[in-house]
C-alpha cells in the first residue's frame, strides 16, 4: 500500500506545474485526498483537498485561485495543477489519503491521514 507523489521540479516565478499522486496496492476512489507542503524550517501545511466523490474541493488561502485539485479514479491518480507559481511556493509537496466521515471540516489536519506519499520537491526560482 503506497502513495507516490511526482511531478516536482525547478520552475521560474509565474510558471505552471502539475503534480500527480498515484496509489499502488489500493484504489483511491474511496479515499479523500489532500496535498500538503513543507518548506524548510516550517510546519507541514494542508494546501488542497478533494473528496472521494470529487464533489468537494478545498484550498488554503495561499493557493486559492492559483491551484486546482482534481482526480481521475480510473487512473487511480489525483492531480494538483499549480499556476502562477511564486518563490514562496517552494517546498516538498506530499499527498495523503484517508477514509473519513466529516473529513471536509478538518481536511487540512495532517494528523488524520492514514497514508502518505514520499514527497516531491518544487522549487520556484529565477
């Protein structure tokens, strides 16, 4: 049972990047998924979440309007499309999965998640 985050890299301010979160050993279609990021010296923060049905999506204030989360259950993958990237978006990005009633009210809480990907580094620099 494993999650894998991929798609990170070095980009310039204003660029776009798409991250992928893929599951192996289980199917994601019954899981709520969130993306977190952790910058050096900072706490891991929740930046976006999507419900198992994809009916609900959530964003932090820092990513709202610039990032879009989506999922393709047929491909067992969740995506994070990031645009208008800023240097302050530089961090290691993680995806996490949980089955949980009432998830929407606490999607940003890293403690509730059962599975984590290994992280992918996004560096935004000119």
